[in-house]
C-alpha cells in the first residue's frame, strides 16, 4: 500500500480495511487479519495498526473477541456506505461541480464518460 501525505497513516489503514469490507473481502462476523498480520502486510509499525483497529472498533466497524481476534461488526458495510456517501455528497461532489463549471464540462459529457467506463 502506498500512503499519501494528506491523511494520517492509521486513518488510511482504516480506510483500506473499510474498502475491503465494501468489496466483500470480509463479511459480517468474519475474522479479519490480526493487528500484527495487517501491520506486516502493509509494512507499518504495529502501533500504527493498533491505532487503526482501535478507531474502527470505536466506530463499531469491527469488534474484538478476546483471545480470538477482530471481526467485522454486523451492519458495518451499511454503516461504511452511509458515511462514505455522506462524505462524498457533502465534500467531494461540490468540488467536482465547481471544477466542471470552471472547465465548462456539461453533465451530459460526464454522463457519456460514465457510460463509457468499463471498470467501475
């Protein structure tokens, strides 16, 4: 995983795990990799992965079964979708529309480009 400078690494790790839940890699009540396994996989400090897992647990995306590891919380996928959609509509879409106006790109052009996408 390549990390960016615009967001804390532990938040990017959490986002990646949420992406995997959205993609169906992990379903409700599935065990996810241990903190150490994920830290090794992403080549980060274990403490950074711990912080990511703690954040996801506080948000009820994952839960810990003592001695067994972390698991995906029931309803996590819907919760992630709701939050990400809200974030997109509140923050990303207004900037996209602003750029479209500046560049004189019509919604019809966007619709055509959307229709031509083969991998969404």
